[in-house]
């Protein structure tokens, strides 16, 4: 899929040059997403200009805003109350932004969403505190909505996500990680938050527990597929489209499924191992490894798994009574399936 | 004051060799502090052993636990409910621990409370996530207590404290900081949290608003004096007693009051400036600067200010009706005044 197709699948280039988001096809979602954007912009404003700049850089770089959109859409399955849902959706995006900023410190990442990362531009001092600041703002916003219970959810997920990140850290450079361990890791890293976004939206709108449960399952499956796609893009994408250097995961010792499959399940494994053993392992060696992964079938294996999770997401939606929002969630699956960044 | 005096002022050496804390003199406080300790230990347990170890190291290194003690003591001015106060007090200590761990990343600190810091022992990856994990646990605990409102408090303070830390960061190596700007900085860095600990304790016990306000003022004044003492100890203490290398603030460009006073208000200022201008500024240069600060009266100036804040703390207590807990808070002032670490 050429890059222009990608842009049209996520952002529609407007005649005047400004971008319309994917959500503009769904006015009831777009209207609410605009409010979320306003809340986000107001929230990152602080007297500490350097924190504001670091947050604003990330905010303005865009991103897909899938998490707040999931909350809004799932909330529309019930008694939608904009005054509760918008701050909560914004809180979930802020929370996600905080984890991105802290992740970038750890990965020593130079670029994110095509722009320089906070830690690279402002130093790790500012990055640590900007992440903490966004965390606290996320909790603050969430606390204004629901007096306690949703905060409990959010805190539990912060905890789970931190545990997931630590898990990833301790298994760095470990190529013995099994596919199931890997899937558990991305559950913590991405799927839980996608599921939470769906769940809290539906809960606050007082949906039937059966609907809440299936929307959460939809979110979990979509999040898993999303992370598998992200991991694929690190291997198959190009730097410009993806907005960060490809092969970075391998360079940093974060071994994802295409890599793990290749090393553990194919005759190409030994070749990869030999490259890993080289002294002064560089980006050039990574390119060689990526070439081997492509030959080995590691990409196709991961793509198949990704597809299975999209199917799971569809199945969850099929289990709930038909609703006008269901086609949006189905469209979102297709958009995710075809994204190239 | 010799070190043995200090120990008896904070920890009483028991005959069998185990330590009794300062609070053992006050059974009603000690009993609750023991419960806080249990909650802290249970809370840092996680399947991610490395996070648990990093948290446990800091927990076991002790520290004075002043913040949770303030919450417990101030709560005893009203209708004390242990089931609410203990988790909240533990949350405040966890929150403090999280900020310590993140501070150490930024300061590149090697030691804290006499032990190796998380970032030095486990790397910044683990330190960033351990801090985040403790933050989330703090919010989680606080959310179980009070459904929303106290979380709002806590989040606001995280925000304020992050802003304070950023303020400190942006003014690093700036020796033009005025005494009033410096006092504002330590307000955010330390005093607000001390004040919050007192305030939420009294609030949850449904104290009279006048009492809540004055207990908060007590906490703010005590916190300010506490930070001034900390800054003094960085200049006057010795590595072993303080548990971290002295002069570290100056080395890291964090200029505190004894330093700022000397450079801005005394004839010794130029001498200090000349040393700062040296290439390859080292610990030896810091020792020279500390010597000059001592000659210049910078220590005495800061001590006088510290005393004024203890006096303010006493005044706040005098404004509220006599209560059996007041003598504990007065004793705490004396303990703080004479501490040497």
C-alpha cells in the first residue's frame, strides 16, 4: 500500500491543506474527539513551559488517538454522557502519552511519530518529570469523572503496564522467549489498555455487563493485533513512513515475534545467531537480520497471527446485539489492518 | 551533636540490637506506623521480582517515615479511623518513594539513605518503571480510601511537585536565583507534601476546618525547615552520617541557599565564581567552595531561616485548642531541629 493510501486511511488531506482525521466519517465520534483534543491541549498547559513544550510536541505530532476513540465509541452503546466520557477519554490518551515518554527514555529513542523525542530534545530530566506530570494529570482528570472506581481501574492498569514493561526489560536480549510468553508480554504492553478504554466507556454509559465484557474483549484483541502490526512495521516499514527508525527493536534487544519465530523455528535461526554474536553489532547487522527474517517466513507467521486477532475482535462484536456503532468498530479493524505507520 | 545523639533522636538502639523508632515513645502512633509498614511491605510485592527488589531496597533502608506519621498524628485530632488512615498514610509514603527513585535518575545519584540507588544498581530502565509502579500503587491505595476527592488532592500535588522539580531543573547552574525564588522551589519540592500529609489526615477524621488549616500550615512550615536542613546537611554533613555524598548538590548544579547566599551577598562570592569557572570542575573544587560557604556566614544565614520555620510551625500549633497530640508534633519539631541525617 503506497503512503498516500495510508494517509487516506488515517488522515484525509483536506483541500486547504489541513488534515481531516479518520473519525470525520463519523460525525458523532468526530464531535467528541474534537472535545477530547481541546481537553488535551488545555491539560498540558502549565507554568513550566518546558514541560508544556515537551508534552505539546508529542500532542501535536498527532498519533491515531485510537484509545480515546474506543472509549467514546463504546460509550455510545449506552447512555452517552459527554461531560463524563470526554475527560475520561482524554485521561486515557494522557496516560498513554506518559508511557510513551517514559518508554522513549528507556529505549534511548531519538524519534517518535516522526519528531524528536522528549528525552532526546530536552534531556532525560525533563522527560522523566513530563511523564510523571502527564500521569498525574491523567489521574486528576479520571478522578473528576468517577470518584474512585475508575481510578482504581486506571491504577491497576498502570501497575500491570509497568509490570509488562519490566518483563520486557528483563527479557531483553533473550531469544528463548516463546510465542506464548511474547503474547503475554504484549497483552500487558498494549492489549490491556485497549481493553480498558472500551470497558470504562461502556461501564460509565451503564451498558449491560454482557456488552461491556464483549467490548473489552474486542479491545483486547484489537490491541494485540495492533502491537503485532507495530512489531511487524519495525521490521518491514521504512523509517519515514513509520516515523521512527526501523530495526530499532532488534538493535535494542527487544526481540519481537518475527525475530523469535525465525530464530527458534527455522533453519535460518543459526544465521541470525551468528550475526548477533558479532562484536560492534550495528544497524547494518540489523538490516542483514531483517533480510533473513523476511526469507524465513517470520513475517508471514506474524501476519497470520495478527489476522487471527482481528478475527477475534470481529467475533466479539458479533456476539453483541446489532448497534449503529458496531460498523465503526468494524471499520476500525480494517483501518488497523491496512495501516502502514 | 555526636552521631550517637542523632541515633537516639531518631532510632533508639535496643539492647537486643534491633532498632526502636522515634515513634515508640508514642504507642498510639507506633501501633499505626507498624500497620503502615505492613501495608508498605505487602504493596511492593509483585511478580516482577526486580521491581520488588528495587522498591524493597529503598523500603528497608528505612528513612524517617515522617510523612505517614504526620497523617496519622493529625488524623488523631479528629475521629480516627485506622482502616482509612493507614492505607492513606502508606500511599503518601509510596508516593514519596516514587519521587525519590525518579529524582535519583535525574541526579545520577549513586547513594540514598546509605544504600545504592535503584538507578545505579538496576539501571535507569528499572528505576523509571519502579517509580511509575510506586506512583500507581500510591494512587491505587489512596483511591481505595476516599473515592475521588483525596485522589484529586494527591494528583494536584504530583503535578505541583513535578512542576517544582522541573523548576529546579531549568534553574540548574543558575546562581542568580533569589532567596525568595529558592523558598518557592522548596515549597513545591517538600513543603506541599508535608502540608498535604497533615491536611488529609485531619480531613478524613473530619476535624474542624480551622484545625485542618493550621495543621496544614504546621506541615508546610515543618517541610520548609526540613528541606533547609537537608540543604545544610549537603554542605555541613559527612558522607557516612548523611547516607549520600556531601557537596553533591553543588556538583550537580543544584544551588541551595547556603551557596546562593554566599555568592550573592558576601565578599566571598567572587572566590566561589572563580572556582566555578574552572574546567574539569570536580569534587575537590566543591570541597573548596564548601569551605568558603562556611567562612561567609552562609550556614548561619540558612540556619536562622530554618529556625524561623520551626517557630512558624510552633505558632500554627499554638493557634489550635490544646490536644494530646500537640506535644508529639512539638517533639517532632525538636527531633527535626537536631537531626544530622
